[in-house]
C-alpha cells in the first residue's frame, strides 16, 4: 500500500502537456508546443566542448556531494558580480537542477504542520514539495492589476505562528513578471519582523525586459541574507535544461543539512555537467545576451497577437519567457458539442482542435488564465497564434 504522502501529489502538469504534445508529434501531427519552459536554443559550443574535454580527460568519477570547488568558485563569483552577494564555499550547494535544490530546501526546513506561504499563480512544484514534506501550503492570491506581485500587507495578514517560510519567484513562472525593489524591500522587512525564511527562486534572473532590473531579496543586508536561501541554475540562462545543474546559496547550517540530505539521495550532480557549468559561468556570456534579445522580440510579437484576439487579455510581462493571458471572458462559450468553462477546457480545446499545446492556469493556481511559453521559434509563434485565433473565432 502506498504511503499517504505519495498520494497527496500529482505529476507535473507542464511536463505532462509536453509529453502529450510530443506523443502527438510522434504520430505525425503538426503540433505547436507552447507548453514547456525550455529554451529552444542549443547549449553554447564552449559549454559542450568543456563537457567533451571532461569525458576525454576521464573526469567521470564521483565528485564531492555538494559540487566541485571550481564550480563553487564560479557560483561565488557570479553572486558577487551579478547580485552583490558574498558567499563562502560552505554556503553553496550544487544539485541536480534548481528543482532538486528546492526539494533539498523543503526537506531541510519543513516539518509536519509548518506553513509555507506561496503566492498564486505559482510554479507547479512549490505546493507539492511542501506537501511531500508534511508542510501546509498557504496559497495567497495575487492579481494582474498588481502585476501579480504579492502585496506586503496581504503577506503579513497570512503569517501565523506556524509560518516557516515564504517562497518567491522573480521573474515568475508562470506570469513572467519580476518584483520591483520597493516591494521586495517591504517583503524583506516583514520576513525579518516575523522571523520567517525566504526561499528566493531566481532561475529566470537573466531574462528581464523593458528596463527592469533583477534584484535578489538577499542583497538588502546581512539580516535578510541570513534568512534567505537563493536558488538558481543554468537551465534557462544557458539552455542547459537537460544537463541538470542547479544551485542554492544560504546560511551554512541549512546548506550543510541540505548537503547531507543530498548525500543520501542523489550524491553529486553529474561530474561532466559540472565541468560544463564552470564553462557556462566563467566563459563568454554573449550567448545569453543573444537569447535575451530574441526572447524580447518574441515576447512583443506574442503579446500583441494575443491581445488582437477577441475575449483574450494579456499583460506584457517584464521577465522570463512566458505570457499569461486571461481567457475567462471566453468561458461559457461553445464550439459544437464542446463547452469551455475552465482553463483546462480551453487548453484541451486548443490541443485537440487546433494542435496547440499550452498549460491551463488552474495548474498554477489561477483558473482564469493559460500559460504560453515563447521559448520557441518565431515561425511557431506565428503559426500558433493563427491557430488560436481561428479556434477562438469558432466559440459562440
């Protein structure tokens, strides 16, 4: 009999959509896949060459559980140069992707009855990782008129004696919005006032637009830095999703506990991928700049196209590579025998009738929206927009 903990969670909806889209493609169907949060660019050549060299040099054995010193040095330099943050090696843990980093944090920090505040819309794994560790996700809704930022006074109203941590994701998956400095400073003050941890997921930090600046909440001084665990990785910034390299930085005792947990689960991240990560962090960064510029073009084109469709409203996000259009005005409409009454209905309608794969907003905690990833070619974006427009025009 499965333990009750395993029954609390569900498979990742984003990965499920991607799997279904790929299965349809394998059957010969022409599917436009807006579902997966994965850059469509190839990993930079100098990063691949570093991995090949590692193989040829025989760097294929176990490494220290928490990552090789060379990689930790690269991460420490990145935090200093990009975020103005100073960390020692014992305050850094390299894991098998940022998702693994987040899970290690949940294992180290959360216990039975602990409350974890999660702003909605949220990345799909946050609530389930809390549940897997017997904690209680406290979902706090945010609104598009606030650019989906958690209001400090609302945050404070949700804090109880059981509150252990707050998870923030900036720039955000799924909304694409980044927090501004003023809001982050207010959140930091509240976290310190109530002595709660902040888990800051900054995986999309390199992808901000329209003059927005990524700011790490840990950079506001020693006190908040000592209560913050920063999570980042190379999947989005260097198109390295399959390499599975993420990292966390935080207080030494928490990082040590996370390292011990990792030692009993995965041991070290792949040795070859670690060498590739060193090259990604310390080598040329022109690839990331090129990718950023292309995503910006796609963002503008996609959002303008979505807003030209009747019944669809989409704010222009200032980060990541997602659009999060509000499609709730289309609920109650029909196409033949098919009724559209939810984001899931809309997602299934577009997948099955228009061959467009995307993720329903309910998976992220808000049923009024759908998530569209523009980490795909402009050709696909144009084709997908045409298909969505045609499918929506059939709704009466």
